[in-house]
C-alpha cells in the first residue's frame, strides 16, 4: 500500500475501492458523529455509492496529493480514522481545508494533532499550499483544541452549515481557523 505520509506513530495512505467498511464503521459511532449529524450514522449505501467513489475521483481531480487519507497505527496497522486536505469546490489548489475524523478508540492520544501537524508541514513545504483553514462547530472543543495546538489562528465565526441545525450546540454556529505559510514558518 502506497504511503502518503508518515508520522512518529501513524501512516497515512490513500483510500482504495475496498475500504468502504472502514468508513461505514467509523461513521456508525454516534459519538464520532455527534457534531456532524447529531449522532446519526452515514448509511452504508451512501458510503458505497457516493462517498467512496467521490474520494477516489478527487485524487484524480486534485493531482493525487490532496483529498481524504486513511490513517493507520504503525504499531499493528489498526485503522484509526481519516484526515483531509481539500480545496474548495472549484477553488485554487493552494488554499485548502484541513479536517479529521477519528475512531473513538483513538481519541485522547494526540493523534489528531500529530497527523494534522504532519499534513500542514507537507502542504506548506511540498504541495505549494499558501493557506490552510479549518472549520468546526463552536461547541466542538476537541476539534478547536487541535486547531489551537497547530498554531492556527481564530479567523471568525461562521453560520451553522445548512442541514446541521438540529445538531447539539448549532445555535452557537461554527468557527473558522486559519494558518498561512508565513505564519507556519514563524510558528
Ligand atoms: C476531535 C478529534 C479529532 C480529536 O482527536 P484526538 O486525537 O483525541 O485529539 P488530540 O489527542 O490531538 O487532542 C488535541 C488537544 O485537544 C484536547 N481534546 C481532544 N478532545 C477533546 C474533547 N472532546 N474535549 C476537550 N478537549 C479535547 C486534547 O486533550 C489535546 O489537548 P492537550 O494536549 O492539551 O491535552 C476526535 O475527537 C474526533 O475525531 N471526533 C469526532 C469527529 C469530529 O468531531 N471531527 C472534527 C469535526 S470538525
């Protein structure tokens, strides 16, 4: 399996057509989905019919180095979740969004910070990225803490995305964090 990125404890790789069950299992945990859907799982047929085909198509579209990447523990190879680096739809490839979704068993070990930090490094030194942003719900403290640990800067409040009005805490809207290449170099 081709490695996309290695950290101290993790290997990131591209997803393949055989990975639907990993994504289905990840999205079936209500705790993982708490601030994304309010806890509802993603239907397996949606993962198979739409999510995974889009993930694979986007590697082609974005040149192979942007997209959604499966993260595995180096020690034992367990799938722990995914990280994403992606441009806006039809946006420039040098401005990307960072995201992460990890299995509950992997929380609290510094993995989100470790994987994200390595992705920022790759984005700014190898991929020609100039700005990385990240968004989450205002009340998603864990996700915000990751952004803050990455030395990303609070860049403002954003409205709750359409369809997420029923999610706990959505009345507080969302937050956006950013880091530019210059800020990353001075961190
Ligand atoms: C949010 C998430 C990625 C955090 O992953 P993680 O690997 O546990 O994060 P880290 O261990 O790197 O933690 C980074 C910091 O945030 C803190 N933190 C993590 N989760 C937290 C939580 N739920 N509440 C408060 N602080 C939290 C950690 O303690 C750590 O700070 P510290 O080093 O000072 O102790 C993980 O909980 C997750 O995947 N959740 C479900 C999906 C999701 O909400 N994704 C983000 C959507 S925008």
